[in-house]
C-alpha cells in the first residue's frame, strides 16, 4: 500500500482522506479478488504468453512494413532499416486489467515518409499474409482509421500514427507534447489512446490498487450492460478515469474501499461538473481543447470525463439523457449492494448480477442489418452500430417516451436459406427453427440457396405514464425517428442496396427471440395486469393489423405480418 506520508499530490483537489485500510477492508479486498477469479476476470498463463508472442511477431512485422515502404521511396537498405517503427499497446491491456479473450488496442508509430494510405495498402495485405492471421479488415473511413484483425486467436485493433520524424527508435516515448507538431487530426487522435492510458497510470497513487478496483468496475459495468462508448454509455477509458479519480481522493486505501466510495460518489455526482485527473493545460498545437466556456458544443456534454493527456477531450460526448439516467440508477443500486457487503456480509457475487434488459421493457425497437457476405456485414453492421446513438437521440424527443435504452452489443447470426422467403424472413429477424438448425451441407444440397449474414440491435422503450384524465390507450408514433435513422445509415458512401439491407421494427417483449436471453432460455414472465380495453377505445396489436408486402433487398417480395411503428401502448 502507499504510505500515508507520501508527499506527492494527486488530482485537482486535496484528498478526502489519507487513511489506510482497516483489517476488515483488507479482508473484503481479499474476498473481492477471490470472487474476480471465480468470475474468470483474469486470463490464464498460457493465454498471456500467447499474447506476448503475437505482439512480438507484430513488432517485427511493423519494422518489415516500414522497411518495405522506405525502399519504395528510394531509400538505401541502411536508411530503411534505421527508419524503425514501433508498436504501443493501450486500453485495457496496457492498463493491466484485460480479461480472457479481450482484444488488444495497438498503435503503430511510423516515420514521416510512411503514409496512412501505406497503412491500408501495404501493411494490411502484409498482415493478411502473416502466419496465424485469420481476419484483417481495414476501416479507413472511420473517425479513427483502424484495421481489425485476429491473430492466433487474439483480436487486435490497429491504429497508425505518422510522426514528423525521419526515424522511430525503439526507445521512443510518446509523452512529449512536441511530438504532436505538424500532425493531422487523425494522427493526433490515433496517438491519444496511448498517451491517455500512460497518463492515467502516472496519475494514480497506487497502480496495483487502481487495477484491482478497475477490474471490478469493468466486470460490473459489462454485466449490467452499461459498458459501451459507441452506444452512449461509458467506454473503457472513461470508467478507468472515474476509478483513477476516486484513487486520487483516497490515495492510501485498498480496492474494496475504493469501490465503495466509487459508487457512493458517482451516483451523487453533480453533472455536468467535469471529472478531471489534472488541470486542463495548453500545448504546442492550434487545436481545440475541451472548454465549455468557449465552445457551445462542449456545454451540452452531460457527463464530461476529460482525458488527462494534451489535447484534453471529453471521452463521454456520446452520453444521452437516457444513458445518463440508466448509468446513475445502476451506480445507486450498486452502492446499496456494496453497502450490504460491508455492513451485512453479503457476497461480492451480488454486485456482478446480470442485467435484465430484455425483461425490463414491454416494447423494443429491433434494428436488423443484413448483408450477403461476412466482410460486408462487418462493415455494414459497424456503420449501423455507430449511428444507433442518433436513433436514441431522436427517440428521446418522442412525447410518449420517457427513455430510449440501447443494448450495448448486437447479435450476429449466419443463416443458410434455401428459398427467397427465408432470405426475406431473416432480413426481418423472423428466423424459423428450420433455418436455425440447417447446416451448410444441407444448404449446398438444395437446388437454390443463399447465405445471409445479419446483426440485430435492440433499443428498449420506456413509456411515459398516462396524463391525468387521459382516456384510452396512448399512441406511440416513432415513424419519423426510425425513417430518419434508416436514411442516415443509407447515406454511407459504401452502402450497396443489392448486397446490404436494414429493417427497423417495433416489437413487444414476447416477440424477442430466445437467443437474446442468457443461455438462450427465456425467463418465466411475471404476471402483469393490463388495463382492459374500452368499447370506445379498443386496444390493437401488431397481429390485428392486416399483413402487407414488405421486401428485403436480399430476396424477393414475400408476405409477412406488418410490425407497425405507430400503435397503442401501455406504460411499463
């Protein structure tokens, strides 16, 4: 543990307490770590060694990549070798809190004569040909250009940054702000992940305590389905900064106490007061630094958690009214559970209970992205996923809705179809048992067949209670926000109407497929009293609406029941 007389001051305020842990708190930390092991939060020795071997091969491949590009620029062998090239890991792996099967965020740092085009046109093909590589998909048009890959079973996301240097030595340190000079915005963003991760580790009083506490918070957030930056919740770096801030406020405490204080403070935090690990400083670039006094866009951030590395940015700009409310509710619930752990001896396993997203609401939006190849669905579903936040923001403006709650991940399926009707059904996520159980061999034996790749996303709809004196069922009209969302997705420059499809439908909880539930088993529904329809205001449902023809671009027209986006609802 850190000593109480350690002179260094952490954070932007004085600590709340310099006290160390009591024997009870140390015992609770020990039991916490035992529970984290039971929850398989730590990777095994064999997997850890495999990661190190893979990273070693990547480091060698990067030098080979820089050498190859250098030679193509007319440089000598000696100069091409001296140009170097280096990899930096960041994210959960660099923080030391990754679990089994976690991906590794990896940054390639290359000299000035290697371009971003080289990253995709030279490095990506080299990566595909490397031993052990089973996947390599570049997304050059992403906000931060990326290559997603899988090497010897390890998922690795590659970013690339070109520095204004002729050589990249093996002892390169990225902490110097002057390295950002003369770089374009994409390179600055690519460098940000590694610089932020290293700065977080530098700003916590005790790295071991920070790691134990963060590992707990990550597991809790994932189990509660509130761990996803792209969906409008907090991502890995934001959760890490929150835990780091609590560590600064209690610099000599153990992990169990940090977790207890974390939930108590965070559910009562006075947002939009920002969370900062150090004062926001200026730097050598003429770039935008987070400043709500200067920039109106920064004033609308609901839960600003500010990165500690220059240039300071808000890591939580995706948070919406709904995701903020859900995150706050979850922190409050967790605070109550941890209180029982401390006061009543409840087990830590209670904190890691699974979410109830698919049992919480009566109504859901179902978004199905479909494509004709594995490569197409990866890019198309990624595009749809990146824009789901825009659907949530539009739904929040619907008068009858009090909340639009996105689930943090999509559900991917590969369906072997032997008729155009099956293709169309899959595109609307109406997947029958025959399709689910059909093998690739059975499909090949059919006179006509097609494989459809799909990813389905869900948004839970919280309905406002009826106003006082309101008679009859409420109307929920979400036609406009869903149509606008579909239009937005289809403006993607690589959208191909003959190879990709998108359908947004409004469904009831009873229509959710079994495979969204834990273990594929639907829980027993709770008995819920519903108001009886009156003679003057009958309640209609999707099944009451005549079927109409709806067509998937992946198959011919077929008859399917309509799922209207305007229908009476009851508040949940």
